[in-house]
C-alpha cells in the first residue's frame, strides 16, 4: 500500500478541454465571487493580436469575443464603473522591450509593434469611448508600470474583470497580479482568446483553480442586471 498522499505528475489521457469541463462542472468548487464595484480591463485587443486576416501573430477563439467585450464595457460605463483598454507598443529601437525583445527580430516580432503602427491600433470593432482609460504596456501584466493600480484605488474597485488575450500570456499574468493585489478577479469565458486550444483551456483551468473565477459572460451581465434592479 502506497504511503504517498500527494500527486506525482501523470498523463491523465484527457484533453485540456475535457479537464476544463470537469473542473467547471464541479458543484462544490469555491468561488471568489463579485464584490461591490468592478472595473473592466480589456487587454491588448489590438490589430496585432485580433486581425487574423492580416497578421500571423493574431488569433481567435470565439468570433463574438469583441462583441461581448463591448457589451459588458457598455454596462460598466452605464453603472459608473471604469473601463480600461491596454495595448502593447515599443519605441523604434525596442529598448523598452527589455530582454523580452531579444529572442527574435522579425517584422512579426513583439518588439516590432511600434507606436502609431497598424499593429498597435485597437481593432476597429472595439468600442473605445473618450471616457475610457487607455494604457500602453510593455510587459504581460496590465499592472506592470501602468497607472492601473492607482485608478482602481481611486474608484474603490474591489473586482477586476479581465478580457482580451492571450489567455496563456497577458490574461494569466494580469490575473495573477490582480489576485496578488487583493482583487476579486473575473475572467468571462467568451471574452478571452489564444492561438492553440490546449493553451487556452489549460490556462483557463489553472485560472479557475487558483487565481480567478472563470464564468460565462452572461454572469457578468446578470450581475449588472441584479445591481440595477436591486
């Protein structure tokens, strides 16, 4: 009889999506839940990552992703809650990309998303409003060297809703930073995207188990409705 009570890593023979579905169907799973005031943080919904018709770096998981993002952003504005958009860009010499920009140097490389370029521009489908906050960022997390933390404190936000991409990169990094700063963190399922299904579902599973509540976008909509009618 084994005296091991922990887990040795093993291949369970299931796909990342099957594991995700199993985790999400567990009725006993604990949740952080929504607080009293949230912010919508839309991460890097820019041409470099969304225009699959133009750029090799772009990806799509749910074709209605941006539609969902726009809808919950509009609900947040109507409720007087902040909406934030981030995007990645670097200076001409890419010195602000740091070591992250040293692995490749091709026209498609990260550090060659230049300020003012088409790759830097928000996807035209994004409904970015004048009152929304917009931050350029240089590293994965939307918190890193941006004013996001100060904005959330000013608005007395206790819940951060993350949309955009990529699930395995900037969404994950921002979710870890969000939880680490004490925020309830929500990831609406249909609003995130990644290049490979395995990355997408595996990271959503890990986010759900550790750092965030992964929920259908309808739950965010229902939260606003309940607050308005309550």
